[in-house]
C-alpha cells in the first residue's frame, strides 16, 4: 500500500486551472481500483492519496501521469507501507510483513 503526498509547487490559481483534469485522472484511478481515498491537505498546500498497486514502479508510473505533474504544479512524495491492520472494509488489502 502507498501513501502519496502531493505538495503544490505553484500558486493555487495555477493548481485550480488544472484541477478538472486532475479530478478526471483521479476518477480513472478509482475506476481501476488503484486509489482507495484522496483529498486536500489542510491548509491547502497539497493533497494525500491512499493507493494500492503491485509495486512501487507502477505507482511512480501512475503519478507521473497526473495532469498536476505534467503542468508542473505539484511534486509527489511516495511512501510504501505494509498494511498489517485495516478497517473491516479494507480487509482485502491487509498484508503480511515480508
């Protein structure tokens, strides 16, 4: 499982100009089953996404396709973790330490 932290690298007006394309991209990732949750940070200086994928390289490829990245308005920090405990609704994503 991955925590994707977005940090804005441009003023909010530049971020907002790309927001509709970013939301469409998010919707695509949810439809594919990659993203589990997402939202803005408070204060609004970026966002957070919880994601699942087989390997880090796949997540790096997915985040590179974010319109925010293409527009140069955000940078990603990717943190991989082993989800050994989850809420019942996320039970299928539980992992065993390797």
